[in-house]
C-alpha cells in the first residue's frame, strides 16, 4: 500500500517522506562537523555517507512554517547589491552621529561565527587612536557570498529585505556597544553553544573546551618558554648569590 502511494504521489509529497525518513533514522549526531582550515567554516558530513535516500532539497520553509514563496529573478550583481546595502545603511545609521560607522560590502570569503557558520554580516567596534593618531571607526561588514550561497542552496528570496535586516541587526550591536554591554552578543554565543550541544552532546562539547584550553596553554608556553627560562635562571642566580653572601658572613 505504501509503495503504491509513493509511486503515484507528486514530487513534493515524495520529498516530504524522504526528509521525514532521514530525520527519523539519522539523528544529528550521526554526522561529522568538519572545519575548513583556511576560513573556519563548518561542513556537516553525513556518517555514514551512503544512505538509502538523498535529502530532497525541494521543500523550503519560512519562519512561520509556510512553504517558501518563490521570488523570481536572478541574484543581484555586486554593484546592485552594494547600492541596496548603502541605501539601507544610510537609512538606519541616521540615528547615530554623522560619520561614526563605516560600511563594507565584500565579495571575499566571509568570516564565520564561533560555530563555523558563514556570517551574513558582522560588527567590529572602533579602536583608540594609534601612535600616529589614526582612529579606527566601528565597521559593519556585509558578506555577499553568504547571501549568494543562501540563494543557491535554498532558492530565490527577497535579497533587499535580508540585507536590510542584516544591517539593522549589526547596527543594534553598535548601539549596545555604545552602552558598554551587548546582550545580543551574549545571546548569539549562547545559541552557538546550545547548537553544539544539540549536535555533539554535552560531553563532547566539554571535551572540546578542555582540549582548546590545553592547546591555548601549550601555545602560550611555546611562545614564551625563553622568557620563563631566563626568569628561572635569574631566580636561581639570585638564590645562589644570596646563599653565598650569607655563608661569607658566618
């Protein structure tokens, strides 16, 4: 009965059955998150790789649970993308003092968050003047490649609206930074940890954290061993000199 139903159903229904089967029989932990050594992006590789069916990739959902609407057209050119981003940025940044934040639109390899997900946008606070008196202003960066990857992987969407949401979000980081506390950053980092626990499990996350701490300590020792050696030799010489001086007094 099931075979006859599947043989006569449409592609969307068959795709739904396929995805439901894979989600049921292959939980998240039957996978290996592999980090790119050059950019840090996370790639989730199925383990085992060979499975009965391939994920359909046909059914896409919006946040409200409805099937994603097709947005016709092609992904915008870099010039058009930059123009939309600049217009959106000027509208949102107007609530801050003039010329206080920079906007960068880049088509280079995007930065990743701590979980290895390529970023749509990022915010970097400014820095104090350097020795030459140059001041680095806060910068909002928008990564075109991540937007394009979403278009290629998930299908057409409203790029202008996504750009606007991204820029508004990053400027909210700037607004919080000006107050001295950024709860949005804390929430995002907590979500990354939650996602890691969901995929890897609490024990593996704890082991990774301990291993990272050990690597940090090892790297610190590797870089500073000469300083510690000199301090040890200096201390030993000082103790020897103190002991020799005390012996002479007796």
